[in-house]
C-alpha cells in the first residue's frame, strides 16, 4: 500500500511538471492541459484515500 502511495505521488509530481512545461511553452492545446489537470486531481483524491487508510483518525 505504501509503495502504491509513493507511485501515485511521483505520478502527481510528474503531471505537475508536464502541466508547467506546457503552460510555459505557450501551448495552445488547452484541452490537453485540462485533461492533465483532471488526471492530477484524481491522483490527489487517490493519495488522500490511501493516506486516510494508512493513518486512521484517532479520537482522543
């Protein structure tokens, strides 16, 4: 589970870099950028779910 979490974090970071590169290059392909951002948000949700599973809330 921790390995999967690390892989998702790496992919999230890579997507962030790709989005920045496309934006900096003045890419007019806004649809591609939007798709990458959508994928990045999905990864963020998956990361949050796994983190919640690995670190459960403790009611004190």
